[in-house]
C-alpha cells in the first residue's frame, strides 16, 4: 500500500531573526550530519527537528524521538540501544532500541544535556563509527542514523565544567541552530496568534475567526512570553474557545492560575514576597501589603489588565482601584480623590 506523503511542518514567523533561523534549517536539512537545536522552552525545537527530517532525503524513513531527561541511566541506555534476551531480570526477548529502529532515518534526542556521561560515551561511538552493541549483547549492530539533538542548556559551559562530554559536543554541533525567544521577535506574535486562533476556530468547527480587538493585540505584544510559542498557543486557544462564536476576542487570560482565591504556596519556592517573609519578628504591615499587592496583580491578570473590569471584579470603584495601584507602584501618576469615592 502506498504511504501517504507527510506534510513538512512549517513553522510560522516573519521576523528577520526567525527567518534567518529557518534559512539555516533549510540549508542543513539535506545533509546527513548531526544538528544541535538550542532554544528556550517552547521556542519550537521539536517542530524544527521534524522539519529537518521531512526536508531531508530521509523523509520517507523513520523519524523517532527520545527525551533524555527523566529516565534512569539504564532505562535510557536500553531505550537507545535495545537489549538482548536475558540482559536483565524481566528481559525475556530481544528488544530493539531507538537507534536501530531509526535506521536510515532521523533520531531526535531531546534534552540531550540530561544524558548521563556513560550514555554520552556510547552515543559518541555511534556518531563516530555508526555501530554499537545492544545491552547484554556482544553482536555489533551497524546503523545509519541522522542525529538531531535539542537543549535549552548552554552545552559549551557544561562541557567546560566537565558536566557534558566535550568530544560528543564537537560531533553533535556539526551545525547549531539557535531558535530566538519570542520576546526578541515581536513581529511574529500577531501572525502566530492569528494562525493559532484560526486552527482553534477550525477545531471548534467555527466558520470564521473575527480576530482580536486592538487592546488584546496590545496585551499580546507587551507580554514577555517566558514560555514562548507554547505559552502563546495556550493563551490564544483559551481565549478563542472562551469567546462567543462570531465575536472578536476581547479578553485574554495570561495566567490561568491567577485568582484572588489562589492558595498561598506553602514553601519558599514561591517567587513573590508573601511566603518568603521570615515568620519572626513578624512585620504585619509588610505582610498585608504583600497580600494586597498579590490580589491586585492577580485580579489585573484575570481581567487582562482592563482596569474598569478589574475594579468591578474586586468590588471597588475605578478610582479606588487606581489609588490602590498607585499605592503599590503598579501604575504611575498621582492619587485622585473623586467626589464619588
Ligand atoms: N514558529 C512556530 N510556528 C507555529 N507553531 C509553533 C512555532 N514554534 C513553536 N510552535 C508550536 O509551539 C509548541 C511548542 O513547540 P515545541 O514543542 O517545538 O517547542 P520546544 O522548543 O521543543 O519546547 P520544550 O523545550 O519545552 O520542549 C508546539 O505546539 C509547536 O507546534
Ligand atoms: Mg521539546
């Protein structure tokens, strides 16, 4: 039976920074050399790994992935290289690893920085000689696999500190493509948001997507997007499904956890002031101040920074809210004492 031709994943973006990264991807794709993808979380490393594969002559061969984080050393080793029957208790049959299964294709090793040194050594051998032994076996297996690895760590400094094998880094980094964070390419935010919203509207079986209001677009532009495109995707998809069909998106929720009733974190892991304050001597005024500030920030986030709506949400007048925001330095200006307060 004929195999359906898979679609080449096409990342969206028109900023010069993004276009330059995509040009590098297209240049390196046809070569059978390793590529290292570097970028913050959610910048599109996995999407680009797939694009590299489907733009290469290996496109109709296997494309396999393995995340090197979160597995024990021995589990990662067997996932990569497979094992022979009887290699360890419970290993009743021979099992092929990702390298063997990806023969003639591409293997995407995600979070490569988390691969333990012993596994790094074996990967290095496969890159160098194209061969390895299954766990518990002595037969040499030869493979032809193109490696694409990804990381959000700085591997050269890890290598300098002895936490990553410098020789493996040299081999993996035949070419390095660094994906820029979304905050450095604001030109991409609107096109990405439109694209994501259209897809979401289709998923919801809506005929049209009427767009975003200018205020929502401004809020999308001014957010720093620490979670990059994945975060944008969540925010936009949430906004689209919460909007009545046929209406423009006029509300976004940047932090779905934002709520005045959000439970306080028990540990000091919390980044804002309230939980980190030492218990004794107790500064009552500072503590109340922190709580007020938290509530204001969360209410603002819940109401997409729309001040009138935030005021109503908190049961305050608009001027009361403005004065509170001024008091906590959340906006600039002078306090107002209107007649209706
Ligand atoms: N330029 C883009 N165009 C369209 N969608 C994108 C783009 N970049 C990322 N995405 C989408 O954003 C989400 C996150 O991307 P991806 O999983 O590739 O990021 P990542 O860099 O691998 O993240 P992590 O480091 O957290 O694993 C995916 O749903 C992906 O399809
Ligand atoms: Mg990823």
